[in-house]
């Protein structure tokens, strides 16, 4: 038996039980939880430890098109997906299971979710497709940054950003429809207890991709083994980041989270 983790956004226990029974005939043992839609208490982190420490072979996200249209659910799933990908690797299989009749369209999902496979929960070949997904070799998209999430109700939510390969001569990090309350630089993977910032800047106003961002910046050199951390208050629709520069029109990375 291979273990898989199921996050149900709103689907009834009866439907989940039937789904789990069907998958068991394919050698897939299903555990999971019901999604808690509470961004203030960072409830999206509740399944993170299981997905990272117990190392299920696959993560299923079961919901309807209506579920995936709700900004709070989209935001929470985006953060959890970023954290899972950072800790389990970019090839860890995550699949959206569509319940209900209305289609979930990948091009309408937030950036962290738009590349996920979408399958119908009612598909009679679902079990076989999931087994194939577990054993398939995912194609990696080469990106030049890494991003992770940290947080709990005591310390708040923190975005961790760093380069994938090369060094950055500092970093600019911005949010749309939210605020940055603190920034730090330290070793990758863990929130630093102390941080010395070089030429920190706060309150920059940036227009990028027709969106308005409030951005902070530092000129600490950021390597793949180190990282930039931003504590964010609120729930940004979109984040923007990239290597520090003073020139206009610089290439930046923009992630839509809702």
C-alpha cells in the first residue's frame, strides 16, 4: 500500500469515504483532513507537517469549481502548495480532484496551482491515473528562484525567497493589497533570530503588470544557501520579487496568490 493525503475543501464525508474505498483497490491508502478556511490563524498550515514528515506518495486536493473560486481558499492553498513544493521538491505530485459538474480551469487558478493536473473525482479510471502519476517522471520547469512559507499565529506569515543558482546583489520584495511589516536575511530554511541588513529600504511604490505594489528592499548579497524573509500582514493578491536593481524595467517575478 502507498499512502496518499487528501485535502477536502467542502466535499461530504460520505463522498470522501467512497473515494478512499475506490482508491484502496489500487493499493492507495488514503488519509486526509477537511480544509479549514481561516487565514487569520494560518489554518492552511495544518496539513503541512503530515505532507512533509509522513511523506505521502501524492497529495490530492478535492473540491468543486465554486470552492476554487473563493479568494480565501485560493490564497491558503497557494501558500500551502509553495511550502510543500519547497520541502518535498518540485516533482512531488499534487493533483486537483474536481467534484461537481462545473469544470475547474487551470488557467484561472493562482500561479502556484495553475500547473497542477486536474482530474474528475468521478472518473472510473481515477485510481489507475493516480498510480501512473506517482510512478511517472515529472518534467521540471527551470526557474531561477526558490520560495517557501513559514509561520504560525504567534510569528505571523513569512515569505522566504532566494535564488536557485546564482547570487543576487540584494532583493526587492513587494505585495499587492497587503503590507510588509518586517524583513530579514539569514540562512535558508529557517527564520533568523538576528539579521544585519545592508541599505534597507521600505515603502517603495512599484507598478508592474498593471498592478500596484508596496515593496521593501535590502542590498545584502543573497546566495542559494541564504535567503530573504518578509513578514507580511494581510493576504496579498499578488507578490513581486527579484534581484535588487535601481534601473526601471528590470525583470521581476510575479506570483498571483488569489
